[in-house]
């Protein structure tokens, strides 16, 4: 490969990396800035049923709350690419959603956490 082609390839890769970084930074900023607190009673019956299903399927030990591992699996099962986020951001999202500071997430808190990463997670009806 000639020197000119190598330089072009390096410049193209750098531009691509910069674009990816800008996209990732905007995703992180959106998550950090999101203020999500859903009033379960304002959801439609279908949305409530779907939210219950999301929570019960994520609560693998059936204790009525989600620990951090269950939370990460819930995000991943619902289309959030958890591998693309730094661990600190996932932990921050968990802590931010734990409104009662119990160290686990109840159903409403888990729904809020999911909507922080994926605002369109609930069906529109």
C-alpha cells in the first residue's frame, strides 16, 4: 500500500472513530440528563401489563425486586446494548433509579431505569 493510501486510510479511520465517540457521548449525555419517573397509574392497561411482564421476567430469584445483575439482564433483554456502556454508567443508572435507596429496584423503579436507556420500551397503546 502506498504512503498516500495509508494516510487516507488513517484519516478515514480517525474520522470514523471521532464520529463513533461523538455518538456514544451524546447517548451517555442523554442517559445522564434524563429525568424519568413514570406514574404507573397513568399507563394504559396494556402498558401496565407489559411493564409487569418485564419486571417479573427480570426478577429471576422471585424476591420482588431486582438486584444489579438482574437489572443489567433486564436492560439487555429489552434491546439495550449494555456492553457498549461503561460499567460506571450502568451502576449510576441503577443508583439513580433506586428512589427508596433500598439497594434494589422495585417494579416502578425498574421501569424508570429501563426508560432512561430506552425511552420507547413501552408499547404506544
